[in-house]
């Protein structure tokens, strides 16, 4: 058996079987490359695993997410190129994922770290040898945005968006069980959308309504005060460590989160190491209408993540918000809610290093 599959959490094994009842064996060699294995040390929860403000059920890595995306694409297309593009879509992801977008001042779009995918694939001898063996060109797998089943613009449903709503609802906030995921997933087909391009769509309005009802409970959590504050703290910690010379930008893209956290805790700068320990101990995030002195206080907005799927009806294909008042209400409620703009803070002081320091 394959080491990656053997080491999976039992629930994740069952979840993957839902996404693709037969695991495509050819995919395993690509999964086992060093570049893909690296992202097995990066959590999908964007650093919230390391905060007592959250209770993440179990470890779910960026590699697990990437495999899940690939399995969804394979299930609906049986196309190797699209499947590999999905597998590789996060191959250049840094530690703490979108926290590094926060570090780069890109908290609302969260796209600043996507530019290195081609270089990572191109510089991997093992991946390039596998692609050559399979007669696949680099440019056919280095951008999953080429394939609308793999990725498309919000709020359309894609394999990437589908997977992280499933896995977040299992591990991050328990909003469903595997039987519900199976019911929802098995109701989905590929259809042509308003633009004539392929998109994942629901066959049944009632099932789509169930999906929206469940995932609309997740949407506010992804932009919550505690989520944004935890992510910004980790962003500021990484930037401060870099400015102090204890961490390089390259480290963020080559090391695991465990290795980076060890650097936090063991650096010679006790202000930084003790601040991270305070972060680890903090279990609550506070809100304020104005800046709070002598506390780690931020004001940052986050990305709007939601879906408005296609559904097949007697009158043709439509977005669920056009044919379901219940789903329209859930979507509208989320879109109208604030996604930042207020001040949030931890009950300890930490002033990030804005410039490089001399050690």
C-alpha cells in the first residue's frame, strides 16, 4: 500500500472514497514527490490549529486538500491533465497558507502567494520526469484556472471550492457527517453555465438547498474576528522574524509549519519567542470600536468566500438564489454582514517589527 494513503485519518480515507470510489493509482507517484510532500506539513486551517481560540477536530493538510481537489476533478472528468492541475494548484503554498497573504497586505483577495507554482513544478526533476513519461506539458498543468471544473470565479462551484467546504465542515467546524457529504456530492453533475462553459451543478433543488443551508454556517466563521486576528498575528510574527533575521522569505516556502514554529519558540529574541507563547495561550479575541493601546490590536478585512451553485430545473439551468428564497436569504445575509473593519485584539501586547533590525 502507499505510505500517504496508509497514514491518512480513517475518516479522511472514507471521505476520499466518496470523492472517488476508486483511487487513481497513477496519481500516487505525483503525490509522493518531495514538492507535494512538503505541503503535507502545512495545515488547511491557515494557522488556527495553533490557537486555543479554535478547536480543530484533527489535522488536515494542504496535501490532503490538494488530493481531494484532484479526486473531485478525476471523478467528473477522468482527465489526467485537469486532475494534475488540481493536484498542483497549492504546490507553492507557504506555511500558514493565507496568513502570508495577510503579511503581504493582501487579506481581501488572498492571491499574492500563487505566482510560484510554475517555478516549483519546473524545478522538480521528479515531477518533470513523470510529466514527460506521461506526455504531459508543463503549461497543461501549471494553472488550474485553465479548467473551470477545477477553478472558476466566486461564487461559482468548482472542485477547489467544493473540497474546502467539505473538509472545513469536517475538521474546522463540524457542520456535517460523511453521509450528508455523500448525499450532496452524489447529486452533482457537470453542466453548461450561463457562459456556455462547464461547471459543477446540482440535479435537485432540495439537495442544493441543504448544501447552502449547511455551508452558510461556515461562511461567517471564515471572516470572524478571531479568524482574522489569529491570521494577522501569524503574519506579523513571520514578518517580525524575517525583519529580525531569524527567518527568510524562502523558509516560508520550503519548511513545514512545525519547523517554523520551532524557530519562533527557540529564537534568541525573547520578545518574539515570549509573544508567540502568549499567542499560544490566548483563548479569546476581543472587539473594540477604536484602537486599544498596550494590546495586540488590528483592523483588517478578509476575503468573501461563498458559493451560489447552478441547479437543474424544469425550466432549464439556474443559480440557486434565483429559484430558492431560502438559499437566496442565506446568501444575501452573508453578503450583507461586515467582514472586518472593526478593531480586534488579544489581551497581550505585541508590536510587530516593521523594519529590519540589527542583531
